[in-house]
């Protein structure tokens, strides 16, 4: 193994470390600076029950925002729906079936919105 090939992954003093900037995860600036990867410009709204014991959630994918902005926008959507939810890997999940409400809210932002799934 070469001398430059080793990287610090975990420190007892700092905890988990970012592999790119070598700073603690809480102080990492890599995630904040990265722009979302835009595959297409369509925001898709669908409903899923897979892996949730039959409980349905509304899934919103393709929102063209950076991670920090997307987190704030997901909170705004959850408040408008009056429901809980989460943000996982750039995908907004909102508890319950709120597809019609979300279609109108997302279209008001000026994005192209499609209802996906059945």
C-alpha cells in the first residue's frame, strides 16, 4: 500500500469522517456544495406501499434543488399536507395519499409535474 493511499475513515475524537474533505461529517462542506444530478426536468409524484406494511406514502422524485434547499422544501410540503414524512437520498416521502394536492403545489412552482404509477 502506498503512503498516499490511506485515508482516515473514523476517529475516536471526531467520529465519522468525510472521505473527500477529511473533515468530521458534521463539518463537511462537500454535501452542501454539490448540485443535484438532473436526469430530466420532470418531477414525478407517485404512491407506494412497498415495505411499509400496507401503509401508503406519497413519493416525490426529481425536484431540482440542492440538498439543503430540498430539506427545507420537503418541510414546507409536509406542512401543506398536514402530515409527516421524510427526505431520503433526494426523494421526498410524505405519509398518506396526497398526490392531487402535491401536483398543484409543485406545478405552482413552475416545474413540469407528472403523476407516476397507477
